C-alpha cells in the first residue's frame, strides 16, 4: 500500500508548497502537483496520479476544493480512484475519506454545496 498525494493551485503566481508539506507529513510518498485551473478537465498530473494507483493505495488531498470544482467532477474522480482499488482521503475533511461508511452519502451531499459555493464565487 502506498499513499499518493495531489496538490493544485489555480494560477502560476500561487504556490502549493504548503499543500505538498502537509501531504508529506501524513506519509505521502509521492505528490503530483500542478498549477492549473480546477475547472479544466485536462489536468495531466491528476491523470498521472490516478493512473499510478493500485489496489490498497490511498489518494490524498489537503482539501476537496484542490481536487474538484463541481459535485459531478468530485464524484467522477472518486469513482476513478475506487475503480483502481484505492481509497480517497482529504486531510481537512475526514468525513470524505472513502474508507469510512459515512463517506458516500456525505460526498454526494456536500459536493453539491461546494458547487453552490463556486457559483457564488463566479457571480
């Protein structure tokens, strides 16, 4: 079992060092990081991270908003992670960790709120 991490910031001016440090502090062996908008579907480092997962691995992020910008996006990504036999873990949102029974209903419900928040930001 290996623990992989994903860190993302939206613009080249931003820095993801804090995310990388937080992930490594929890035992992440490799962090895939990129400076790209989360609204983009083609995030090469995210695709590489998911492709690296094997059965029993863990895919970790510091916060869900670093991974997905909509409920559909979040659910699709978590589905891909689980299809590889891995589990999902958010360091700041433990209710979303898919190795717990409450994760599935909570992910569905709360990702809808994340999408609503993103709509407010855009407005």
